[in-house]
């Protein structure tokens, strides 16, 4: 995560409004950043007390919530750093959730094969990995 001199409140949610889930590594990075900064990142999917203004990052359109004084404190390069930090956390959460989705799908496939359960196998085959799909979209937009 990028060091920010001062940022008060940020809550990340997916552009479709669904919560990202808690990524332990992302959480740890946020805690370390909080020790070096007077601004705390809010990792909940809803606005925290005092952080009621919804914003979206310019590039990936990731929603985050800020306090009343955010616009006064962050502009130009500082705003870009905050948005880069929000997007980095968003991508880290997508990676973590993608891994979990793949593990769950592979686990179901394994159980279906082990127990010879064709219905479970079909269900597992059809199981989506939305975080992986979104991660692919994000990576394509970043590299293309």
C-alpha cells in the first residue's frame, strides 16, 4: 500500500455495491499504514460514522467513503495517491476472493469425483468465480 501523509476514512466496496470481504494481508497493510498516518482506512462495505460522502476512483470506479473535510485535505497528487491505495486494496481483495472461489470450486469437484456424485459434479462445474472474472477485467483494463 502506498504511504499517505494524511487520509481520514476510506471504505472499499465493489463497483456493483457488494462487499469485498476481509483480506488478512490487506488488513495488515491497512493497520501498518494507520500507524504511519493519521488517517484510518475503513474496510467495511458501508460508510462508517463521519465518513458519509461516497466517491469513486477515477480509473476503476471503486466506491469509497470520505469525511466532510476530505476535499479540503486531498487534491492533486494526494488524491491520486488515495485513489491508487483504494484500487490497490480492491485488487488485493479480488485476488484473495478469487483464490477462495477457486478453492471452493476445486473442493466441490474433488468431493464429487471422490463420492461419484454426478449432480454435485455438475453443480461444481457450473459454479462461477465472479471475483476471478472481475480480476481479469481489471487486469485487462490496467494492461490494455
